[in-house]
């Protein structure tokens, strides 16, 4: 049975990324249908949002994560053994908090979790997207630009056991082939053993066929049989919360010169189980976790963590705005991170060490990061973003 599951998952992941140079146009309907059967489990209840998204309430033990043979006999954790402590500076909590709940519809029944239904066209678009987009840690990808602050150096023995921050939520205008995101990520050592986890908000026509801001996750393990992807499109992330699904539209959005909304996220390693949790520290939401078996290079902590923005150009080589599209250093205008913190091995938070942060802006004429600073009011904070345009390669 385990060997059959392994073959199925290998087929799914290899088909998802493309094998042997096969073009997407050559894949037949049978292959797509097989993948859709793996991704879409029989629901006990179906929820359709006002935006047309369909979330299937599937038995928690039958969700897509457990089609990964690395998770055979995995015992589901409903909570980390200890939740991380969070330092709050000054009046940061006065800002509004964006939500990712199935608003006005209600949660899934007890014992089930919401998984966004994958349609044939979703899978086709996702395959196309991943051929032109790579994970945020990759430099020099044509048409892709980063503006971020990175903490950690591979030659140092210091490890981080999670990272968190308050992400200003925006809705940059993005075209059909463009992408714009604000995210936190943690990484292990460089390839070929690189493991990475990303989480934040993103706007992507190719992934969702709309221009709304959504909660997203991305993960990647090491080895050819452990390549991850977005959300639940490859088996790995274990959804726990029954009312706050990954891929849901985030509401409300910040207004230029008006109310600012924040998404308070943390990627946190459980000190005992070594699983990696995605948490909303502002609303006390435990979205779910990535079991430690997916990340052998992250079991002892992350070498680097980062906060910032990522964009991708369309075929016309025009890049979308990053963040709010403005960069004037005003908290009411420019996209920002506040309360940037890292967790030590015991789950204790610490402000990011300003002496070891590195500014990375692939094209400072289009997107930039301001000088980082620590204040009593906002903790470790910085601005990032830009208008985009024809930014070159």
C-alpha cells in the first residue's frame, strides 16, 4: 500500500513541475483527472464564498497532506506542544487586523477542515505559473525581483526556530501574468539540501484567476521526491483550523492615507515535535503545520529568515507594483513590516538583530527597502515596495 502511495505522489509532484521536457499542452485529460482525484477529497460539506471559491470540508485524516508517503502513520497534532510567546511593543495593536475566515458562512463541521477545491483550470494555470516563477530565495530569475531584509549568514552557527511579523495588507494591481506578494520565509542551507517555508499574502491571476489578496503558503523540501508547492497542491501541509483555510481572500485591505490593516503571522518550530506551524499571533489562529519529515535540513532550525516583497513580470516584461506601489516612508502610504521577531530554541521571541540583517533589493530603481530600525512603538520595522514598470531582467 505504501509503495502504491509513493508512486501516486511521485506522479503528482513530477507532473506538477514537468518531467522530461514535456510541454503542458501535451498532457492529456487523463493525467489531469488523476491529479484532481488525488487533490479533491470527498467532502462532508461544501462551502462556496461570495467570490466563487469552493472549499470542501473533508475529514481531517483524509486531507491531501496524507497522500505524502513521508507522512505514513503520522499522528495529527491539533496544537503545538507550546505556543510561542510574542513581544508587543507600544501601540502596534491599534491597527486593524485583516481576517482569513470563511466570513458569513461559518466553519466546517467538527472533525473536518476546509480545503480549497482544485479545478482543472486551476491546475493548468498553476503548472504554467511554476515554470516562470521560483521560490523567493532564488536571485536572478528573469522578470522576478525581491525587496527584503534577511537575517542570518550561512557561515555562522546561529540558528532560528521561527520568524514572525505584522505584515501590512495591500492589494496591488496585478495583471493576468504578473504576481505580487509580501511574505515571511525561513530557509536551511543552500541547495541541493535547501528547505524553505514561505507564508504571507499574495495577488496572482495565474494561481486564482482573480486579483484579490489571499493568504498563501509555499514549501520546498530537499531531494527530487520532496518538492513542495503552493497551499495543498502538493501533499504536505496539514490543515488544522476548520474556519480559516489557506488560499482564502483576506479582508479588509489597507487604504492609502486611511486605515491600515495587518496580518500578524508567525512560522514557528515546535520545540518538542520539531514540526513547523503557521500561526496568526494576533487572532490566536493555528492554521496548521508542516511535519518535520518534510524538512530534514530544518529539523535543527533555520540558517536564514527574511521579511519582504516579491514580484514577477508578465510576458510583456512589465512588473507590477510591490506592496502599496508607493515608497515614501509613511506608514499610511508605504507597505511595511512591524514587530519582526525570531524565536529561539525554547520558543522565546527576540527582536531581529539589526547588526546581522542584510538589505536585498534586486532593482532599487523599481523596488526598495528602507533603513531598518527599532522603536519602542513598533519594534523592528521597515518599509518596502515600489511602483514597478519596465524593470529589466
